[in-house]
């Protein structure tokens, strides 16, 4: 990196710091949290348009801080107000959506994958925090995770997206582990029976239709024959 690049990076970081301080003085709570996430997204949009690495690094730093705050917010299992539709829940979900949106701005690579994995983990943590406060909430969490994983798997198979398939398989393994380690101990018998029967049937159906769902990429060598 040349002197010009280093100077641009320093200027971007200083501008970022001043803008963030201004937001912190003007806003607070959920509005501030979401605003900083949007600021990071805007920085990535600017970086993509100008091909400026310094602005991209600023966006990464800012969203890394937001991610740490999000982890802390999701780690607090006390839900204030109605689950899912309370202000904290909606702002957390909006920030997760912003992170996923940033991944589509980034060029394919490790950075894009990191944002998508963070959004994936954020959705799982968000649903755990919001639904577990309900009566029989662990059952709702398991169902939500399972449905989410199945959707990812079907889309990944139909579109031949390796990342989606891997995320779906990892989530399904997490669901199975949760069934045995958490749900067996905490849920009532009727819940346990329904969950095991339901997911057993789903796995059988997926196994049966796996080949018809999967649309592998065409073989270049066969295409040229």
C-alpha cells in the first residue's frame, strides 16, 4: 500500500469516527443501533462504487462493533414486551438483515462468506431469544430452526449453492443435537413425540426426494461433446 493509499485510509477512518460520534450524540437505543449498521452498509456501497479499500475497511470495523453489540443483545434472554414484535427484537432483526444485505454488495470471497455466516448465526440466535420465552418455547425454536434449515437446503439443492447446502446441513445437525440435549429434558412428552415424529418424517421425505431436488451444475466436458 502506497503513501496515497495510507493517507486515504486514515482520512476514511477519521471521517468515520467523527460521523459515528455525531450519531452517538444525536441518537440512542435501538435507533442508534440500527443507524450505525446502516452507516456501515453505506460505507460498503461507497467502497464498491469507488473501489476504495480504506472505506471498505472502515465499514468492516464498524460492522464488527455492531456484531459484538448484537451478540450481547441476543445473549440477554429477558424479552421485554411481546416476543418477536418488541422494539429490541425488530431492531435486532433489522441489523441482521443489513448484514445480509452487505454480503450482496461485497465481491465473492471470504469477507462475503463471513457476513453471511454472521447473518445466519444471528437469525438462529434471534429466534432462540424471542421464542424461548413462550410457553413450550424450546419446541417453537426447534420447529423454526428446522423449517429454516429445510428451506435453505431445498434452495441450495435447486440452485446448486454449496454455501447454502452446507449451512442447511449444519443447522439440521444443530436441530438434531438440540432435540436430544435440550428438548428431551425440558419439553413435555407430547412435544417430544410430535417433534421426533415430525422431523423423522421430514428427513425420510428429504432423503427420498434428494436426487430430484438437487440440480448439479452441468459438466463442462459433457457440454462440449
